[in-house]
């Protein structure tokens, strides 16, 4: 059976000479967070956010909202934006996996919850890469969950920061352990010297009294 994403690529993008690069299944986020409704749940339709590029030059990249209504096996193209209309991508959190994210365009703003955090992460990675590749200017800002701008290479930076932090902590722990071992070795050596001196002194005293 063809997967939903393969079907979307074939039905929505291939007929327009476009190639789908990535897609993420989403639900609109509400004030009261609810669990993601899987296929066949209570929702009247399923929603996908897709990235595509035209095969003709110059290549144009689009962000498209695609829906599949309940009881139908086909997909319908809804809203579509050009990549250079995307201003902000909010939802990066290097400290935890979160499926929530926001897309801010020139004249619209959508809040979503991805089906899984890993699927959102994959979508973000592709989005970041194609932004660097196809946009010479007006690249979208990638922002973390606390609305702090991370910069153009935010995903790479946040991942690198996490790794660097872990390495620094491990290095610090090893240094502290080394210092503790060094102090212990020094104290042991001092105790051995003291013991040796005490033994020599006791031996001399014993010999003196024996005489």
C-alpha cells in the first residue's frame, strides 16, 4: 500500500512538475493541548505541511498545506506560500523533544502539533537545508520554544551547543576526578613518607636503648 506521503507526492506535486522534499502530518494547536489524533480518529480531515521544489529552473520552493478529508483516499491542495515568504520557524528545543511548532509567514501565522517530535525534527532539518540552498537573502529565523532567536544555523548551533555542553561537563568531571585522585595520591605519598620516617626514628630509638 502506498504511504500517504508518497501518494501526496504523486497526486499533488508530480502533475505540476514539482518534487516533494518533505512532509509532516500535523494538527492545529489549540489553547488546551490535546493528544494527537491518529488516522481514523475523530478529526474530519488530516493535514500535512509539505515542502516542494519545481523541476524547472530557476527552482522555486513552496510550503503547501495539503488535506485528506475523512472517507476519501485523495488529497487536496489548500494554502500555499513561497519559501521566501516564510519569516520565522518557532519550535526548536535542544533540551527536549517537542512536537509543537509555529510557522510565521508575511501575512499569516499557524500553530501546529506534529504527529511525532522526530517527524518534526526531520521536517525542520530539510527546511533549514533548503533555506540555506535556495534563499540568498530573507532566510527565515529559526527560533526556540522560548522565543529566543538562534540564528540562521540554529539547528546546527543548538545541536553543537548540546554536544559541546555535554563534552564540557564530561571534561570537567574528569578534571575534578583527576584532581581528587591527584590529591589522594599526594596524601598517600606524604603518609608513606611520614610512616617511613617514623619507622626509621623508632628503629634508631630502639637501637639506642638496646645499647
